[in-house]
C-alpha cells in the first residue's frame, strides 16, 4: 500500500541510471586496465623467465648411448664385441586395456615364453612406464624362443621382438679373468661415473680390462632433443609446425688391443681344463702378458644379459670359486720355485760360490736346536753344488743358503723381483703376496712375543714356505725378470688403443721398472744353467720337456697345504684331495734368448713336474712353434 | 530535439543495403559488427587451440549458428512487451529446471549441471544469467527508484534462490555470474552508497560462512590462487601453465598454431576456460590487448544503448547485460592471467562451448530489441 504513495520521477530515475552507468563504465575501464597491466608484466617484464619455462616444458633431452669399444687379441682376434640381442617388448597402448594386457601376458606363459612367477614383476614394470613406451618383458631370446614367438605372433598386438646392442663375448668364457665382464650399473658405480655420460647406458665394465679401461671403452654419449607433449609422449609437430631440434651424435668407445695371444691363451686354458689353477705367461722383453688364465672360468655373457639371483648365488657359492681370479688374487706359498732366486742372492751376497758343495743328509738342523727340517728326499742328495741343488731341488742346500743370507737380505733381494708387492698390472684386484722380513713381523703382530723373528722361520722361507706368499702373476713376473737377466717391465694387458671407426692404433710403450743390478753376467749364467738342468735328463722336470726344439729353463715346486708333524710321514692317499700339495712350475724359453716366461700353478696338483710342467710346455709350443696347426685357436 | 539526434544515423543506414538489412532486423550496426569480429576471432583460435580439430570447429560453428539465430529472432520478434511478460516465467521455469538438475545430480552422485533433452543438452543455470536480472528489472519496473529496503530485500531473495541452487551443483563460476548479474541491477537501480558500505562487512561474514560451506576442491582453488607453486602438479598446475603460456608469448606471440604450451597440451582446458592464454601465447600482448579493446567497445556500446532506454525495465535489463558481459570478461581474463582465482568461467564469445555462446548472444538480442523498439518521443 505504501508503494502507491511513492511517486515515480522518470527524469530523476533516468539521471540515477546514467550516473551509475558512467561510474560503472569508469570501473570497467579501470579493471580492464588492471588486466592489461598484468599481461604487460607477464609478457614484457617476465617474458624471458616464462620463455625458458616453456622451452623446458616442450623439449626433452634423450641420451644416445655410445657403442662400446671392441677388445682384440694381439693378432686381431675379437674377444669382446657388441651384438644385437633380441628381446620381447610390449607397448601397452597398442595392446589395449589392462585386461587385454593381462590376457596377452597369460598367453605368453601358456606358450612357455614367460614364467608364471614373473608376471607380477612384469606388470609392475609395465605400469611404471608410460602407455606408449616399449617395455622389455623378456631379455636375450634364443633362436628357439624367437621361433616359438614367430609361430604365435598373429595372436599378439603390441608385443614384438626388438633388437638392442648388447655386449657379447664370442669365445664365451675364454680369457674371462683377463677381460673381466660388463654388468648392470650398480649404486657404487654411479658414485664414480658421470651420470650424464651414462644416461641411456645400462652396462658398465667390471673387473679385468673391461673394468680398468672403462673410460676408453665407454666413449661419449650423444643426445637428441625430442619434442614432447604434456603427457611426455614424443611428438613430431607443434601445432602446425615442425620445430628445429638439435642432435649430437655419440662418439663410440676406443677399441683395445691386448697383449694376449689367443693361441697361447687357448693352450693355457686347455692345459688347465678340469683343474683349479692359474697360468700367466709374460714376454720378458716387454712385460706383455701373453696369456692369463684362471680356472674354473665362467661365461661373462651371463652378466651382460643379467643373471638371476639363483644363477649368481650358484656362481658365488661354488666350492671351486670360479669368480676368483687365481692369477691375481690367489696368494700361495711359492715353494721350490723361488730356489733359483735365492741361489742368485747367495752369489750376489757372496755367501756361496757356484762350485762349493754342501752335504745333504736328508735333513737340516739349526745350531743348538733339535728341530729337523726335512728334505723332500728322505735319503738326502749327498754332496751337491748350486746347479745340482737347483736341478734336484735340494731343500737342505737352500736351508743352508737361507741360514747364511738371513731374512732381511732375502727380503731385500726378492723385493727387486717383485715379491711381496703388487706388480702393478693394468687390471684391478691384484693381491700383493707376502715377502716377510723381521721388520714386517714387528709391524704386523701386536703381542711382543709374536713380534720376534725366529731363525727357524728364515729356513722355511728359504724353500718358499712359512710366511712367504706369491701370486701366479708375481711368479711369472719374477721369472720374466730372471729370463731378462734383471731387466724388469711392468706387466700389462693393453698394448694399443685404436681410435673408434679407424685403423689408427696408438701403441703404448712398455713400462720399464728398476733393474736388478749388482749381479754379474756369470752369476746370471750359473742360475739359468741350473734351471736348464731342471728340464734336462736327470732334472726334476727332465721327463716332461723331452723332445722340445727349444731349450727350457725352469723350476718345479710344490707347496704344502697341510702341515705334517715332526714324526709323521706324508701320505698322499690318506689326505683328502683338497689337502694335497699345490703344484707349481716356473720356466722360460728359449733359454738362450727368452721370449716367453710362464708360471703355472695348480691347486692340489701335487707335483710341479708331472702336473704343472706339461701345461707350460703347451704354451711354449703354441708361442714358439707358430707353424704347428692351431685348429682351435680363435674359434669358440 | 531528440528526433534530431536520430536523424543522422538514420540517413546513414539508408545509404547501404547492409544498413537496411540491419535496421530491418532491429540490429545495432556497430555492436553487431564488433560482436561478429570477436566471434570470428574465436573460430580461428578454437581451431588452433583444439589442436586443429575440425570436428570441434564444426561443432563450434553450429553453436554460433544457433546463437546468432537466437540473437536475430529475439532482436526482431521479442518486443519489450513480450520480454516484460516473459521475465517472471523464464525465472520460474529456470529455477524449476535447476531443481530438477540438482535432484537428478544428487541421485547420480556427482556434479550435475546438464539437462539432457536428447537432441540438445544445456545448462539451465545459464538461463538464470539473463532471467535473474530481467526478473529484478521486472520487479522494479513499476516501483519508484531508488529502491527502498523492502524492494532490496525482495531482489536479494530473487538473486539468492537460484544462486544457492547453483552453488550446491556445485558450479561456483556460474553462481558467481548469476549473483553478479542480479547485484548489477540493484546497483544500477540506485542502491544507496551507505547500504553498500554497510554490506561490505556483511559480505565478509557471508564469505567466511561460504568458506565452510563450499566443496573442498573450490577451497583448494582459492588456496592455489594464493600460492600456485605449493602444488605445481595438482591444483596449481592450471595457473602455472597458463602464466607460462602467456609470458612466453611475449609482445608478438609465437605465431598462429605454434604455441607450444597449447599445442603440446601443457595448457589444460585450452579450448574452453583457458583459451585467453592461447591468444596470449600465439598472438602475444598485442593480440590480447586487441581482444580486450574489442570487449571494451562492446561493453561501452551496450552501456550507451542501455542509457537510451526509455523505462526502468529497459534500462536495468540493458545495463545488467552490458555489465554482466564485463564480469564474464574480467573474471576469465583475471583468472587466466593469475590475478583472480580459478573459477570455471569461459571467455565470452571465444571459448568453445554452446550454452554460454547462446545465452550471451541472446542477451545482446534482448538489448538490441529493447533499443530498436523504442518509441520516438513526439511521434
């Protein structure tokens, strides 16, 4: 009712509206200006910042892994190469919905290409990738598996066989302890490598040449700029345009040329077949390692393709320890093989002359002691001179030598041949062995009573027993120094590096080490003559070297695993196989102009002459008689 | 005197065939021209923003055809008398349809905004953007201005009912636009300044209450607006990617169909709510300023036409259409450029989407009808 009383003032109402509209228009203008200012701020003042964010959004850098360098023997035989490995890969979005993916996986189990237990892990892997990514679901298909998939291929969409480059060792386990292997990059590896250079690479060198020369073999990764959309999917076009994107090609790794001679390596591995042991052969003129074998071996291809936990445990827990490189890591008592070196020391320090004889009754006692140091020959060698003592391996002669030299002079002289210290070979994992001294014992033991060096301990070291330990590599190196009459070179496996994709080989010079001096030519002659007598009729290895067209200088040895008591007799038959003596043989040939020094070590091989020397002969034959048919060299 | 004011333009119109057509259809020349320009720009941008999806462009053109038909039909045939009579019916039917949508949505256990009529689907809430201001204007048409307290309360109720029904859908953006269109009528009707001042703390209290009432995701949006970096992959993603698109466009833009943010789908909702960022990325600052200038012209021209209204209903309805259009522009461009929170409001006449295109052009049809059907004083 009240409304009726109010009067409509048309002109007044129009005025109100006009005023209000004009005010509203001003507010509209002010707010539009505020938006425009904001746009100016974003597009002009902050343009660079947002342009960079936009670029980071659209371009992804995809690494291109380099191809790993090859490894060749000294004659060009390929020891490690890269081959396409075939694997089964699945693209989820091509297969269809998840139910279809599950059905396809189940079908793969049915036809025996996948294990039912693997399915869970495969599903998780698939789900952690984008739907458009090609995900490997089975690695390293063999021919039979590829054929089986081919038969059923029509049943699958979005699943196919793809080839990827993988490391391959064409000769299998051949020279594996020299080559090492490649395996998946571990957490520890990540700490020492440049992650960007390994983006896209899945394998890295472990141990051996593969490990030591990782930097040379790996090469330099390249990259490819990829246009991606918000889902991360690579796309070619950005709206109506194809943008220009950069690609940097990778640089392949360098090829390595080894000092290894596949023929000699083959001889070494054939010699060790079925045994646990190691052989190292060195060219005394350069330090080149011509053969380096340790048995049992293992197939490095397994590591490149990825071992299952079970397979790895089997290797790791094998009683014969195939993963251990006995040539570098097996530190054993060198036994009688060190006698020539002590004989040389005796001449050098003037405690013996070549012609002076010593009476060997079959045992030795220190003055004021009743402890018997037995000779290996119970009846004794009778009167014996230096050459004869080497040839017959007379223990009593060398007990006398050791007593006269004393442990510190023995330590000093043997160190010059590399005993007690790593040789510095160019692959990792080497053990230093042990060349004891009075000072060493003081340093090593805590209790005062244990720190005293006893005279009796010197006597044991005199026949390469007691505290003394050496690796097969050290023995080969020392033998090479003996063969070269004191000239010493650091042992090495890699002699040249070939630039990727060319024939340009950079040779690496031999690395000379400190020469064994203060030994006269006559003194060298005496020892080498003694070693020649070892392989001559009547020597300890006389029967094993009959009929060689070259003259071999050598020394047999055996090292006790099991210590027998003072009044016990050593009875081979009563000892279990693993308690038997280790067999050793060091040698070089031709004796007058040595080209190859070989150390052979056979675990529980009992006799250096009968077990180890024939293996050395195989190596000499392979190296010095190249015309002999080498039917198996370089073939897997 | 007023007759003189009209005569020059009338002379001009008689000069061209186009002018004669416009006049015959009851359309305003300058406004129609600029609207056509904006819609054309929209077609081009939708083609680029949709990733060159011709089906979407086709659909967009069909929406435009429907909307233009509505504009012309309303401008020609919906005379002010009809509009006045229709206003309360449109309002009532609109509210009922929203209730229907709310109830079916509740049963369907999800956000429900659409009404499916088989052939066409539309959002009844969109009708309310026009029906609410028209209802308010209808309510005020015979009452003296400025409105007294009782009138204001009545209008507040007329606004609050549909707004609340849309908020619970939940569709904050549309609710905001409905409320704004009604409030504009109250302001233009002469709402006293002292009441505005008093209502500010009341609105604050209402906002506080609303904070506890709205859905979690809407609260999230406001928080993200305040600090988008706190959740770059979640709710903050829209704002960050939108600003990257605009900022990386620079002054001249990356070029038509070459905006990496839009073309590679880093920009979400690129054809709809965030299409203004596509314009910024591909045409740069200049492109966006041009679009804002065109909008500015439309608002100014519409306000001018509203001012020429001869009665309260015409003036208030026209003013609400003009300023409602501005609210659309400001909320969307402010959201896309990061000065307002993300609310689902499309860029008027450019974003892909049929309902808003039809309501907006229908609104301009009403404005033009009110304008062209004026009685000449003295005739």
